[in-house]
């Protein structure tokens, strides 16, 4: 089949917190073919990425063949190389991610197979989910057995106490066998991380996520032996297998967290997973409980661990995709629908 059109839109979000996300959050990409099959993908980069897809990428894609997984790989390489002057990381690769996922969705529909089957078949019938957010009590009630909570360092000794209190409460709510993690979003420094590891040791945190910026790879690596057995996780702000080669070279993280809707899609994700296997590290995709990462987790050597963001009890959210898998008793499964098995919510398009 041939690609006949490529189009990206920025959904009509109503509930985005004021931040970089206001205009740079997730985009929806639509790829149409001459067979009538339409593929959908999810990318990042917001309004800027929409311009990349609808301008440069659409010109390069129209008329190309889409009959095999190799075609998707070839297209990925073409788009990456063509966008090097303004790309390699950031918005351009977030845009490429959305296109790549739409191509995988279209091919899955054409072959009447879930994307996981295109990747070699389902290895994990169920994937353990972990809930990310601040509503610890609610996530425990929902049946999750793993929880990641936010923590920000504001420069006050009180922040140590708030971290200890949050970890203690999570351990009490989830029990001794649960995995408890902190996402500190680049707000700790080297000394703070070491001190936190000491104060939190009795609560046995599984990992500290994004303690330093993604530019501090050597410093991240130096923390690994100092906070054991807690792991150092990161990588959601890294892009493509090219970027992860620096992560591998420096040994920056115990746990790699590529975001499949940002790092270059499934195509880049497959390359990163293979690099992680060779490096002997865990790969746990960022937001991997969303359908885009879930298919990769189910079909590859990714860890059996998928992140979901349930939000807060009783607080409405923008639901961009219809048919997304929902965690039940702390586990997720893909369905048998071809492609990714989801459709964009017309109310937000």
C-alpha cells in the first residue's frame, strides 16, 4: 500500500497545567493510505511538532510504500537524516515518534495483527503496572502493587522530612512487597541524592528517577554505587538510539526509561531495547502503560513494568484515546485489535 496523506493535530486540551505542556504537549498523527487503511500515532512537541509533520515530513512521506516492517525502518531513517539540521533531539524527534507509531498502527491494521505481533509476538500476556502520581491512598485502593510518587527539592531541610513521610506512608499503604519509587524531576543534586538514600533506606525504594539533568551523565553514573540498593533511573528526556549510546557509554542509569512517544517511536524503541540488553540494564519505558509502550513491553525484553498515570480521585482528565488498556488488579494487557487498537477521541480533535 502507498501513503497518500500525513496530518498532525494538536488536541483541544482543556485540563493541561500551565507549564511547557500548555503548547508543547502530545500531538495526534494520522497516516492515510491508498487502501483506505488509516493509522494513528501519538507524538510530543505540541504545536511546533505539528508544523514539522504537516510541512517537511508530509512532503517526504506521500507516495511511499508501506508493506512491511522494513519499510517503516527505512522511512524512519529518511526522516531522521532529513531533519538533522533542526533535529536529532527534542521537538523534531517527538514529531517523528508520532509518525512512526502511526505507520506501525497502519501496518498492523493492514496485516490484521496487533503491533506486538508485528514485533515478533507477545511474550507477556500481562504486564505489572505501577501508578504514578500523588494520590497514594487511591492507587492502593485500585489494586496497584507498585507506586511512583513525585518529590521536589526546594532547598529546605523540610524537604527531607516530606520525602521520608511520603515514603513511610506509601510503604504502609502498599505493604512490604510493593515497589516504591520517587520521581524528583531533576530537582535533587549529588549531595541531596546521597543524603536522601540514607534517610530513606529503611523504606527500600526501588529507584530514584531523574535526580540530575540528562546532560549530567557521568554524575548520574557516579551516584549508582553510592545509593545502592536503590537504583538510578532516567532517560525520558533522551532521544533515539544515538542518544542512548551516550547513556550506555557512561553507565548513567541502572534503569533506562525511553518515552516511546518522544524518543523516536517503536522503531527507535526496538534499537534502544537491544542496546539495553547488550549493556545489561533494565529498560522500563516512560509512560509504558500507555498502549504505545505497552506493545513494546509485551513483545520484547523490556522489564515487566508499565507506568500509568491515573490522576487524582474524582478529578476529570482529557481522554485523547478511546480503547486504551485499563489496569485491573495492578496489571495491564493488550487486546487482540489490529494495530494499537485505539482511536482518537473526536471530541478533542
